[in-house]
């Protein structure tokens, strides 16, 4: 089970970057800001997905951290009778009859053949998949933080076209921390002056 406390994320107080690092570190910074003089809104984003992370900031800093800790056993993964849990997840797959015929003829059957196909696709499409994931993360962040800022739509077009120069041109008027974070999510870390 993934420990969310080490998830890389970034927090913003309005358009100002408040903290970056593990969720544990960022949660403490957000709690401190919420108890202090934060201008707000306080938003935390997962760096890998660009999704907003909701934090329960009630109580002490220790209470906030305790709510980040994984619960064991997780309720959705409680074991019952049947096969031992090996990390395998059963789901329905819908294919045409010719696909099922081909899979059935493969050594090891359909499951082995599908796993091999997925692993091969992951190896061969790794760069393409990383670029797509980065674009989606940047898009989510930009939609949440920059949807009303000048150049937003043009920046999104440049993002999905992979045009870094045009992207930077369209976010140039954005608040510095938003601009730098969106660029980092979209195109990876660069050495930029802060």
C-alpha cells in the first residue's frame, strides 16, 4: 500500500507558492498558514497528477499528520476466503471474439498474454506516456489556478502541442510562482531564476 505521507506535492496560498515536498511536510506548512495569516485560498496539489489534495486541518499538527497515516488493514483490501492476495486485480475486459481466440491460443492463456502486452507497451511507450501524464498534470493545475488568467486558453493549446516557447510566452503575465510551477509540471524541472 502506498504511503501518501511521502507523496510529492506543492501548496499555494493564493498565487504564492507556500511549500513543496512530501505531503507530510506540506501539510504542516499549510496547517501553520491556516492558523496564521494566510491570504488564501490554501490549495495543495499532487505533483505527479496535478490533482488537488484535500487536507483535514482540524486539531493540532499531530492530528493533521495522524490523518495522513495509512490505516491497516485498509477496508477496501480486507481479506476474505479465496486466493491469497498477490497484488492481482480482477476486472472485466471486453474484446471481440477474434481477440479472445487469439488470446486463448497464446502460451499461458489470456492473462499471461495480456500482462506481456501491457509490459511491452509500457516499455515501448514510456516517453510518450510520461509526456501525456505531465501534460495532464499541468492542465489540472492550470485549470484550478489559472483558468481566469490572461493567455490561459492559448497556454493550454501550446501545452498539448508540446510547444514550450509558446507556452512560456502565454503564461508570461501570470504570477511568478504559478508560472514556474505550471512550466515545471508541463516540461520538467529547469533551472530558472525565482
